[in-house]
C-alpha cells in the first residue's frame, strides 16, 4: 500500500528532504518501504556522537545529576561542560526535551521531534537543536533550511498544546548549537511573514508529493548518488 494513503503517516523533515533530494530515493524508502543502514565507521561514529549528545542534553535539562552517559569519556565530558556553560538552568523556565508534535490540518500532515523547547519566564519560546557536525554552519544556509521552516512553523501552529493561546512572533526563535563550535550558536528569529511563507511552502511541497507519479519517476543525478543506500539497485 502506498504510504501516502496510510492514515497514520505523517510527513517529517527527513521524508520531505528525501523527496527534494531525489524523488526516486523517496520512492524506494517511503513508497516501497525498502531501507537499510550504512555500516561504515564514519557513519557509525556520527550516529553515536549524535545519540550521546542528545542523551546527555536531555538528562541535563531534566535535572538528572549523574554521569551515566559521559562517564570516562573525555570528549563527551567536555561537551557536557560546554553545554552547562552555554545554557545554565533557570528554575523559572520550563523545558520540554525530545518533544514530539504531530498535526493533521489544512492539508498539512506533519510531525517533528524537538531536541528542546525552552519556555522562558520572560515569555520567549526558543527551540534548540543540537548538532555534532564537523564544519561550522553558515547562518544564511541554516535560516533557509527545511528543518528551520518546519520546526518553527509546526511549533507555532500548535502552541495550544502548551496552553498558549496568545503569543508574539518576535518572541519565538530557533537556535542551532554545534557542540564542536560551542561559542557560535546560530539563532533564527521568527515573524508572521516567515510563518505565512513557511506554511505555503510546506503545504505546496506536501501537495506535490501527494500527487507525484512515482511509477514513472527517474533518479536525479547528484553528487551523493555514489553514497546513496539505493545506488546498487537504482539503474535509471
């Protein structure tokens, strides 16, 4: 069964990004349900770093004082100290870690999992996303990224989940924090115009995928083709 027709299916950042990269890759992964993971050491290391950072950050913001995840690991102990210095806990703030939001409305069936949503006592609402990339982000690129559009849009559309019925767009933002560049967080401000633009963009992208003819789609030759998990079966 075409996954697009399943009632429980929600588009995510990854699925939309996959379609934008290559519709045929989307077909293999989401229409035909074919998937496997790469096993090379670099990928394994990146996955392990990401999981470790998210785990220690979650425990920190939940106030769990232990060294379970970073005991005897010099690298992650340094990461944790940098995290504490960059974001000291405030008892007046409310933290929602690894929080998932799903919605079905106005043709936008979407979900996203947030590393951290910080509801500040001052009224500001800030999304945080933890990154372990080895190269420093460019603010303009991050600001225009699909993740930024989705995360800011989806949270703003669903603030009622947190009993927030009134807000100011200028009080909502998203910050990317790269653990390997702890002194250079990238903060993206939001606005009503950005929200309307994001809504139109996301809705149009989902409508495009919903009506796309995957039976006759061709792969889009890109630099990452040789590294794609489907390269051995993708012939046209």
